[in-house]
C-alpha cells in the first residue's frame, strides 16, 4: 500500500479552479442597526463617494494578477447600503469591473438597497448601469417591529420600496427577519404573507440572532423563546412552499431558476474576489486555497487602496481546515453537494471526513447515496450541531 501523502499547511492539488464571482463592498448606512455585525458605518456628513470609488477601482487593478484569465459569473454590490451611492458611482464600479476583468455577458449583478434610499428615477439609472437584480432590506412590514430593531424606515416606506423595485427590476429579493423583539408567530407569518403578496422572485427569511460586537449583544432585547421561534420558522417555510418558493438554502427561498448565483457560488465553495472596506475573499490556485481580508475602516482602506495595497491579511487555508470550510457552506444547501465536488473544490478525498460523515448519518442529520450528500430536515433544523461534527480534528487529510 502506498503511504498517504500529507500536504503541507495550505498545500493541496486542485484539478480545476472553481467558478469566480466578484463582491464589491460599500460600507456606509444611514444608521447602524443594533443587530448588525457587518462592516457598516453610519454616514455622518457627506460620504466620500468619488474617492471611495477611486480606491475600489485601484484595489481591483491591484487584484487582477491573482485572477488573470478567469471569468466572473456574478457581481454582488453589498454593504452597508450601496443604494446610498449615486447611479453614476455604481456605473463607475461596474464599468471598472467589466474593463479589468472578464465578466460574463449574462452575469447576475445584484445591488443591495434599503427603504429610505428609494427614488424611482435613481433606480432606473441603476438598471441602466447594468444592475439586473435588486436585494431589498425590508426586515418587517410592521412599524412596531421596525422600531424595535432600530430600522430607519417605516412600513409604508417598505411597501413603496417593494413597489418601485418590482416596477424597475424583474429579479428582486426581499430580506425579512423573524423572532424579533415582541413578535408573535402570527405577526411573523403576516410579514411573510405580505411579502408573498408582492410576488418577488426571491425571499430571504433570517432568524434574528444576537451577534458579538453589536448593541443588541451588549443590551439584549426580550426575544421570543425557542419554541415560538421554531413555530415561526415552520409556519414561514410552509407558507413559502405553498406559494411556490423552493427552500434551497437555510434562509433562502426562490421561484424556480431564481436562486442567487453569487450566494450559490459561496455555498458551493466557489471563489470570490472581495473588494472594498472590510471585504473578504476566497481565491484558489493549483496548489492552495487562500483567504483575503481588506482593511475595515473606510478611511484607512481608501488610503491603502490608493497606495496600491488594501489587503490586511492573506493566508493559505491549512489543508486540515478545508473539509470544514467546504461543509460549512455546502451543507447549508437543501440539495447538499455532489460527491465529486468535495475533491474538486478542496483537493482532498472524502476519506478526510468519512468518520464524522458516518456519525452524522447515524444521528439522522445527513443522508447520502452514490451521487450526493445532503442534510436531512433534522440536519437543516440543527445545522450548527451538524457542522460541529466536522470541526478540524487532529487528523491528516488525504491528498487526491
């Protein structure tokens, strides 16, 4: 028997590079929400829009050698609240991406937007700039719930934002949250039914969680208990299924063929170039998988990017961590993953995780056949427990 070859930290062998998408981060919001742990900053005074775009474009230019020759399948402009920027600024960003990178002609290009930044003419200009998918941060259609989570818009503005979005774009996602302070099961379901009534192509329903380094983590509000939150989740999933939305990812529901291409690439452990303040990226090479992080503070990021290097950290992912990183993403998908994808995206054999796979299957959290591995309904409900079985152990992954 040939001895097992153990790659050095970060070194693997990939037969092919995965698909590539582009993430562009805009870090400003009208107001920092108390539950938000993203790299977002309250806009005080005039936002340095032009200088920030200059910095992102320079960052893109510096990044080209690392993705040279690869095609970009989707672009996601996130935040923060990117719709605070003018259509001219978004056009400059997308023009730079198309100029510097090879962007597929039919690439899905998503822009995040929040109610309170909606002007019909402005959103027509976003569409003209090349944005073809809008993701709207509604969170709730209930004024009391919106106040409880610190949103700056009210229910009327939320409804008007959805109407403008659907009148301008034919691919729209609405973000909603449940298990909000003081929320009942009936109120959570009413929010979802209101959203369904608008017939968007995609809906995201997120359970409010108290993340570290947020106001809500320091000063926790009174939230629904676990049983109530579980009842909300079940009612929401049933209502969306009845309305024809496929539950394709933990918190994502879509009409047929309308799943988010950029996010699907995340969950399938594809590559993404992350540019902008605090942006994260994952890039694969023939012999390693790397993670990149940009500087978080907007001014520090702009200064560094304009000087030619905005990367705060770049590290090769140790081979022992790759199985967990892959599964942490792929098991969020209802369909799970095709078995060959594990080796294709990690450069390792499935033997690296055979023991925890067997344990998860025995616990009823996973199911597998000759072609795919997927979470069971129980595994999807207790995803953190399922993923915990795959945390890196003192084992040596096999090389393909």
